[in-house]
């Protein structure tokens, strides 16, 4: 019988309650083991199993130990009640996200000298928890498999399954599985419509000022904003290159994985997981080169995921159930299974060069545009940018190419000067921006040197971009596109400056550190929050509420002005900029 639980308000359908001496539930491509650290092999710095907690209630005395004997591997979980009374003892798994009204299968292996019990706890969207009995299990002197199938209640959001000892005696467990369909990640938020305010929100946390620290990546899930980059403090709290906070209040969360290098990408995955990419070799002490999956609440590493890459990851996106990554590893652009990290073979394009630094995917999930330092793809000349057709079973190189990308800018030391890429919300066009200083003589209007340029997605052999907006000699690193504005970030001083070379030429407008461009005309909008330029703004992230800006702090760390004036309420002239070291949010007015 159920000893601890007080509420039976959630209905539970028990489909099968069986004991089998050697059972392994096999998941197909649409299912996944939801339990992190299922065999308790991974321990934290305190020597305790990650994602597990020794749990006891009532008047009985209990003890817990992390055993060196196991069903498989090297570790297992041991719980005992050492004196009579009320209550129970168990090792509790972290709750996991589940789908409502959905079948799941639970198994574990156990030994015990008394009768034990398996129970389930379900939590709804309001945070209310209810409990249900699953099955009673007899004592077992050798490893025995327990198995139960159940259907989640209609209002279930998370679930935890626990194996309990509730009379004087001991229980040892290992090799847990909770198998069911992967809970999809929340869809990416639609981008803001309308031009955002030039006055940043006051509540955002900051990273250290006057350092080499910077923000390179954002991702929002619900009210939680994840930020990654290179920093050791976030809002005066210790954070190792990644952290999380409320997108509406700035309050920090407990999410604090330890990553030993900069974070360049954050991608929400099913079941509350995050894929983090960057230039690191370990997360929480677990060896993972360039790419890891962590729990979005606790930061614990999902040890079942290992892409076994040879180098860093600059960008990653979940597309049609596959995690596409770009970086400096062997294939440069690759699709991996988001559960295991194994190469799916979906992308085999033979990118010849150093890296894919950024890529964008259209809203339909059918086209990808990548930028970086490379010369050819699948044997075809593709310097700096290429387009990929994302088919149902395999990706293929598109015939799209812009021939002037073969040309160099005035600075010839690095031919790979394109840095940013983004699709419009409807996917009809995309924008490239970059560095390189000014165009060479005769190339103005064709080469994208310290400039942003619009391309129509359906035009596979463009002779020129739809338009180019030049800064006049300052780099652009990032771009984000809404239905009304194209936001660009870098260490630019001006926009509308094709005739300037470290000067403000005819027609130029001052737009220090950040600016917005009209999608149709290609001219700068009046929006002008201003930013201390530093190295540059390398992250622009649009949400329905506004625009998040990520930048370095070594040369300032200020963004936007209080009480912007002017006829459009976006003129900062003569007003002081605000302190927003590394992180700034420009809300919709």
C-alpha cells in the first residue's frame, strides 16, 4: 500500500505490473530515457550521485549510501530503514518533463531483504503535486528487474518515479529507465514587431566591467533567459561562462553549470534540456569537447549525450528533430542526435576550411545559410557563405552563391570577413554582415566590407544584394530581423556611410555600437540607443518582448539612454548612457 502520499487526485492507469529477471525496454527513434544519470555512474564534487537525492520522511531512522557494487557499471544506490516507525526511505530522481495522457514505461533493477514499493509523483502546471501507487515488489537476493507501464494524468507536466523501502530493511537499486516520447522543446518565441525602445530595461544583471568578459549567446524558455559567453560573475554571483535569470525581473536562477571555456550557443532541447556549445573541454568536470547537454534547471550534465567532437562549436539549432551544429570540428557542419550526440549522417557536405562560425535556418526549416572561414563545399567554390537545402532525409548543397564573396576587402589578412547571418521572419530574405574594413577600389556596392546586405532567398544567382548598408570602416558582428527592422551590432560608428573611410561621408548617420535598418530601403532607421563600442555586440536576440543585446565590457559596457527624447522618442543626443555591462534588453515601447 502507499505509505507516504496523501493525495490521490490524479488518475493513474496502470497498464502492466510485472517482474522479469532480465528485461531491457528498447526505445525507438521517437522515444528516450528521460532519467538523467540513470545508472548513478556520475558523481558531483561532493562524491554524491548527480540528479539523485537520498530522501526520508517519518519517525523511522534511515541511512543512505552510494555503493561501489552494481547491476552494471560501478555504482548503485542503497537505502535502509534502521528502526521501526512511520515513513520510508528512497533515493529520489530529479523530476522530468512529461506529456499528459501519454504512455510511459518504468524499469529498474533492485535487491532487497524486505518487500519494497514503486510510487509515482506528478506535478501540474500550477506546481501542485499528487502521488500514485504503482506496484509492490517482494524481497530479492539477486538483481531483479521491476517493470511497470502507466499513462500520465491529463494535467501532468512533470513526473518522478521512486523505489521505496518502508519497513525495517534495506533496498539497493540500479539501471533506471523511464521511457516515453520526448517532450518537445518550447517553440522559439516569435520575434518582436515594431521598433524596440532606445531606453533599456533597468533590471538586467551585469557581468564584470572593465574586463575581457562578453556575452555571446542567449536563449529564452518561458520566463527564463539563459546567457552564455566568457565571464566568471553574473549579477555578482559566481557563474562559469553561463547563467540564467528571469527575463522579466532579472532575478538569478540556481542554474550554474561549471564550464571551463566560453559559451557561444545555447539551444533548448526536449524534456527541459539545453545543448550548450563553445570552446570548452569539460562541464561539471565531465569531459565534453565543444558540445554538451545539461538540465535546464539544475545544470547537471546529461551523460548519455556525447558528440565526441574534435573542436569547438560556434552555433547550434534544433531543426526537424535534429541538432545541427557548426564550428571548428572535423565536419564543420553536422547534424547529431539530440539524445545521444551521434552523427545522424543527415549532413555530409565536405566543408573545406577552418570553421562554420554562424548559420541561420528559415522558419520553414527548409533552407540553411552558413558563414565562416572556408573555400569550398562538396567540391564547389563557396568562400564565406553557402546555402543548404534541408530535405526530408538528407541535406544537400544549394546552387545559391554570391560571386563577389570570393573577393577580399581592404584588409586582406583574413579573407573570411562575413560574421553574421539571419533570416527574415517569413524566410523570404536573409541578411549577411561583417568586417574587413572598406571595399577595394571598384568593388563598392558589391563587396560586403564592414557592411550589412540583404539577399532574396529565392534568387539563387544574385548579381548584387538587394541593398548594402556600409559603416565606413567599422565591423559588424551580429544581426537580428523583425518584420519592421533589421538590427545590427558591432563596433560601428556610423551607418549609411558608403563614401566614408574612418570618416563620416556624405549621407552618413551616427549609430555607435548598434543600429537598425529599414528592411525595404536599406537605410538606417532613426532608432539610436547608442552603445559604448568596445570590440562589438556579438549577440542580438529578438523575443516577443523586445531585443536582447550581448557585448563585451572591456571598453565601457554602457547601452541606451534614460528618457530618450526627440520626435520618435529615440534620440539620445546629449543624454548619458546607462550601465548595462554585457547584457542589455530593449523592450517594445
